[in-house]
C-alpha cells in the first residue's frame, strides 16, 4: 500500500498517511475568494481546511525560527521555500483526525507541487481553480481590510506577477492531467445559497468520479 511516513513522533511512533487520505487543492489568484469559499466546503462535506497562507502566518506570529524569513517573503509577495510550507502542511495533516483535506492556496509553483508529491507522497483528487479577472483580484484585495502586510498596491503587483508566472503553470499541469474543476468567479457577490449549491454540485460530481475509480480499483 502506498503510504507516506512522517518523521518520528515525540512518543517514538510514526504517523502514516494512508492511501485513503484525500487531498483537494484550491488554487486561484490572490483575492479570488479561496478563503471565503473553503469554509463553506468543509462545513458541508466534512473536509479539514488547511490554508497554506494561514499556516505561514501562524509561524510569523509564533516568532518561530523561520518567522522573519516567511514575513520577508510575504511582504515581497514571493513564494516561501517549499520545504517550510510542505513541512507545515505535513504536520497539520499528521495532527488531524480527518483524512480529507482541502489545501487552500498551495501549490503555488512547480517546486511546491513536486515537493508535496515527493515528501507527502499524495496526489490531489482534483484541483478547484477560481478563475477571476485580474482587475477584480486587485479590487478585492484593496478592499479586504484585514491589515495584511501584503495587501497594498505595490505588493499586489508582485503577487499577481508571481501568480501568472508561477502558479498558472501548476494549474495548467493539473489541467493536462484532467484534474482541474474550474470555478468561474463572477465580478459581483452571489448569495451564499447559490455558492453552496454550486459547490455541492462540484464536490458531489467529483466524488462520483472518485468512487467509480475506487470500484474499478477494487475489482
Ligand atoms: N464573490 C465575491 N464577491 C465580492 N467579494 C468577494 C467575493 N468573495 C470574496 N470576496 C471578498 O474578496 C476578498 C478576497 O477574498 P478571499 O476569500 O480572502 O480571497 P483569497 O483567499 O483567494 O485570497 C475578501 O475581502 C472577500 O470578502
Ligand atoms: O503556499 C504558500 C502560500 C502562501 N505563501 C505566501 O503567503 C502569501 C499570502 O498567501 P495567502 O494564500 O494567505 O493569500 P492570497 O495571496 O491567496 O490572497 C503569498 O503571497 C506568499 O508570499 C507562500 O509562499 N506559499
């Protein structure tokens, strides 16, 4: 059975991610609504939401040894080295009782993707891609008002450049593997009700596909 072994635990045991672990990546430009929609998905489908950006922010706030480095990358809109982000995701998965994860805002470049697949040894079931026009991304980020160090016009420009140059190729890679479920983001707020119904459709369709594969695999 393909499993992913984690580093030894404090009690000497090893945490193992099993083949049954389900990972869904959620990608899209900064401000496309990933963080707004993911809690709705987990609420209705029992996934654990892991936001890579939040895990990195928690490292900054805990003043860990990598905190300053992460803060500097974030201020510049650059992608934090893969080993840091993958380790944080791996630890969060390891510590969770849930086996189904929505990983939000990761992988942001090819190096992230390869590091996750090589270290965690799990490929995503599918990728939700929030496709949102650039002007709308900028508008939403400037209106976010969460006091973030990177939500200013200068850093937004850098983040968008990184998104188009580094993250879109990852989305294209998964698209070539037929794993991308594209979500067209409209330029106005839809009602919560419509969002949930829409995501129910996407996730249910994906589960039907997944279960078909499982049956074929078992036969
Ligand atoms: N459908 C929408 N219409 C308008 N604004 C939205 C919509 N979805 C999210 N927002 C707002 O846009 C901003 C960015 O959304 P967020 O979920 O934080 O994006 P991301 O996690 O992709 O960076 C937030 O202020 C959020 O409230
Ligand atoms: O896997 C990740 C996720 C986030 N970041 C850093 O964290 C910032 C904010 O990311 P987040 O997902 O919180 O916000 P978004 O850019 O999607 O609005 C990014 O610009 C990067 O500097 C990163 O390096 N790797």
